[in-house]
């Protein structure tokens, strides 16, 4: 990061919410369905697995639906959505002056390695859970919620309740 770049404030949450809502509306209008993210990384992981063990991947009843002759892991637009989110995060972080080499956001009572290990572990658990649930939190909350699905609203209320109940348990690491 250039030394003269100053850190910019975060977006206004109301404006960000409106922008996300308009993006969700655009995906319904252009693609025919809403946002989600779990299918993109799944397809990329299955493609990598197919490179390492093609015969096994094609023979697997679940993975074989995604890889094999005549199938391309890039046939799902969600792969490009997830790559776009990653690229957008990098561009946004850099343009706001928040990208710093070697910087990991953490509390004073946790090491950088522990923070990264916990983040990776949490991400893997969320990814596996999303596949078991046949969808991710963003798809459930954004797409299901925008369609006024009662299950999606109940799910998000449970997520927020769980977060508020869990926050005091992990707050100690950030003080």
C-alpha cells in the first residue's frame, strides 16, 4: 500500500443495504434467481478434486454430477459471483486504504497464527454445513428473505439470536 494513502471510513450501512438490495433485484431480473455463494466454492473444489483423482471423482455419486465428460465446473454463474466478490473485496480494501501487508485484524490475547487457524476452521465448518443444508446463509437470508419465505426469516432470527448469545464468549479474545 502506498505510504500516503489514508484509511477511509466504512460505507454507510443503510446505503450498503440499498446497494445490496438493488444487486439482488438485478440478479433476479437478469439470471432468474437470487444470490448465494456455496455452489461456487463447491464447484471449484470439485474441479480441483477432479484434477487430482478424476476416476474417483466421476464415479462418486455426488461429485460426479459436477465433473466428468461434457461437464464444466464453470457452467454455474455462482463461480464467477464468488470470484467477483473476492476481487471486489480486494479492490474495495485497497481503494479505502485498508489493505496492509502482514496485517491481521485480531484482539490482543490471540496470536496471528491462532487467528488465521480459527478463521480457516470456521470457514471450513461453514462450508461443510452449507453443503449439508444445501445452501448458504447468504442465499437463505437474501434470496429466501426477499421472497418472504417464513423459514428464511425464522432462520435469520435464529442466526442473530445465536450471535448475540455467543458474542460474550468470544469477546474476551478481542479485548
